[in-house]
C-alpha cells in the first residue's frame, strides 16, 4: 500500500483520526508546559550554562528540552525512566518481583504501579540535585532562596514529572505509539528548527562542501539506523505432526525472528545515565572545603571534557549495556523449552539444551553487530563535528536513534490499527 493511500485511509477513518488528533493535542500541551519557566530562575544564564556543558545537554534530551528553560516540566520523564530501569534490574535479583513480572498482564500492571510510586521520590531527589547543581555553578542562575521557596520549586518539578507521566499514559492508551517515547521525541524534534536557524545564521559559503558532507553522512546514518533497527535473523522452526482424535495438528514450517538490536535505545539511556553521574557529582563538589576533594573534582571535570576519553567511555558503555540488557530480556532456555512443549524444533538441532545453546550462540553473534552499530551511532557527533567543521549539531546520535525508533514504532501501531479495521470489515 502506498504512503498516500495510507494517509487517505487514516483520515477517512473517523475513530483513528480522532485518536491521532488527541495525541497531537497532548504533545502540544507538553510543549506549552515546557516553555513555562519556574519563577526565580535566570533563563539566559541557564541556557549559556547548558550550551557550555555537553553532559547537561544529554540530560536535556530526556527532559524533552524543558530543562534548558528550567520549566515546570524541567525534569521531564527522567525520574520515571530511572524508576523503570530500577525495577527492571530488581526483577533480576528479587525472586518476588521476578514472579510478579511473569504473571502476564496482571503482573505488568503491578510493576507499572510500583514504578509510578517510585517516580515521585525519584523526582524529589533529582529536583533537589538539579537545584543544588545550578546554585553551585556560580552563574547566578538561581539566587539565594528561602527553604519554603526551595521546597516549592521541588514540588513544582515533581508535579511536572507526574503530569508528563499521566500524559504519556493517556497517549499509550490510544495505541498511537508509546507515550513516554513520543514525549521524548517531541522534545527532540522541537529543537531542530532552532539548530537549523543557528546553522544558517553562522553559515559561511566556504564551508558549503563540509555542510554537504555532513548532510550526506546524516542521511546515510538515518538509513543505517533504520536498517539495524529492522534487521533480524530468522531461525527456521518446524513443527512435528501430531494426531489428536481424528484430527492432525502441526506439520508446518515457520521461523523464530531474532532482532539484531533487541535492546532498542535502552543501552544508550543506561550509558547516558551512568556517564553523567561522575561529572555531575564533581560539579557539585567543586565548592567543597577540602582541597583534595576540589582537586579530584577538577580532575574528573577535565577528564570528561576530553573528547577522546568521553567518546571511548561512551562507546564502551553502550556496547556493554547492549549485551547486559539483552541478557535480561532474551532467555534462550525458556524459548527452547516452549518450542519443545509445542512440538517445535530447529532442523538439525536437538530440542532442549542444544537448542538453547544454539539460540544463545546465534544471538551473541548477531548482537555484536547491533552493539557496535549502537556505539557508533552514539559517538557519531563526536566524529562528524571535527571532520566537517559543523559545530552546531542538529541532532545527536542518541537523539537520532530515539527519533527513528519512535517513528518506526508509531507507524507500525497505526498500520496495525488499519489492518484491524480491514478484518472488522470482513
């Protein structure tokens, strides 16, 4: 089906059209909230502070751009993402949570409820840390405030996070993409016009070749991200014939798809969360009384400002977390047991343990390509910038992966609703 035909079918379907319009309205509400600053903050000094700090620029991505304005939704859905990661890790080591996570839809609802409850204290903690960081930046972003004003700002920031979490759940209910991902997507895309404007304002005709190379690399990168995101290895699976009563079941061939990038954008989120922690702590410790602490903080800040060290560490963490997260979500032994119970087998491989080993080895081989591609996409701006001389990056590697993944997921959900309506016609 052609793209124009799909658009026509979408707008002809009254129910689907209303859902898309509802989602767009909620994203508009989010963007309006992202431009309402918290009182008592010097927004100009804050933007200059973010422009000079690459680590905080990454943090601003996951706030949907609201942090650079220190808006009422400055924390974005960062606390919710942190809470989700914490429960994913706890489900691996806490037997009770592991049992709940395996209870299907009811278990997932319980985990989601626990995640919402943990989001509130995480929002208070991150709000307090952000205010302290801005106060110690010596930029005059936040002046001397009373304890009541301090608490008021923290409550506003926490309420903003809960508000965005609620908007995200409303979006997800419409089945037009994932709500949390779309909020991050909206924040990233909203920054593109400003970046393009800055690039055009500082445009030098002598740099036109570098700009053309930059755009060509960008197009190739988008195509590569789409290819890696959609790439999969199909494991052939056959089902033996079984006779039940007077009927025969099975006796057909299918395949088990193993994605090259099973972890999606989660490894980059993990890596960013970890790589931001040391410089943020060092920034807060710069005004300590101890000379040793100040010297150590200065060393950490200078180390993370080194592009080679920062890029190498970022690349390593993304690759490592890709293997780590895939190990959490992909269970070869469980898949092999399910195949055996259903009478399925991989041709040439014994059911049971040997099938699990085969799936594990195959997954590890294709995962290497996925992990390396994620790492390259993550550090791509650090490579392209010096090569092309383009300082104003329209979109970072992490942002690019998020944008592409969200677009693909949203398009697939819309297409699934169109297919569902075709069946309803029958």
